[in-house]
C-alpha cells in the first residue's frame, strides 16, 4: 500500500507538471507580443513571431512533460512489480530520482529564460515600445515603412524622423521599397500599429 501511495503521488505531480508547462508557455508567448516590432523590416506578418514561438515552446515543454511522465510511470511500475527484489527496486528509485532532478533543471532553465526574455522585452520597450521619448536627442513618433507589394504591407515602429527616413529609403533584399511615412503626433506603439495597418497616408 505504501508503494501504491507513493506511486500515486508521483503520477499526480507529473500530471500537475503539464499545467505548469502550459502556463509557462503562454507566459513566454505573451512576452513576445512586446517584441513584434522587430519583425517589421522582414515583411513577415507581425503576429507570426509570438504565435509561432509560443507554439514551439509549448510543444517542446509538453514533450518534456511527456518524457517526465513516462519515466515516472516506468519507474513506479518497476517499483511496484519488484516483489522484494532489491535490485529492481533500487533501479526504480534511481530512475525516479534522475527524473526529478531533470525536472528541477528544466524548471530552473525556464526561470533563466524567462528572466532573460523579460530584460530583452524591457530593452525593446525602452526604444520602440509603447511610449515615445527621444532617440539621439530627436523626438520620436510613428514610423511606417512599406515592406511588401500590398498597400497594407507596412511595418510599424516608434522612431525618430531621421532614422525613419534613413531606414525607409534604404533598399534591402527583404525591403525593396522606399516608401515611408512619419507622424510625430502619435506617441504610442498601438496607435502607430493601427495607423500603419491602414497606410500612413490615410
């Protein structure tokens, strides 16, 4: 009965880890919403960065959770069926310990990644995020840069007039257009994004 109780507890913990993975992946996916502006110059739809990255992280963490659950199930089954064989019981305990240590490493890794991403997002927000200040002493406004062949293919970012003009008129492999627009009256990125979605001339 004692083995069954321990085995049941381990299963409950492993199932609970799936909830942790799901929440963690959503948190990281939400964090990437703040850095969507970085996709602007590539012409890739801006929703793809946070959506696709969130999916990749979620599936990766789910896979790790499945491996953890499988190890716990396997070790618990071997422990229950050891029938007094100390060798089998010891191997089962070692597997459980190894799986638990691996889980702790994964959780710690997530914490480090979350911390790094948080600092990166904070840095992005400081230059092109939700509020406008100054860049190199110049006032910051809404910069719309055409990156695709369609009228709605405009990348939005908060930038100075000089930088907006320089980048907007620079032809690259992913941005062969020199059309751009700047509006100094817009001071937040959401407003800028809405303006550029319609085209800066509207």
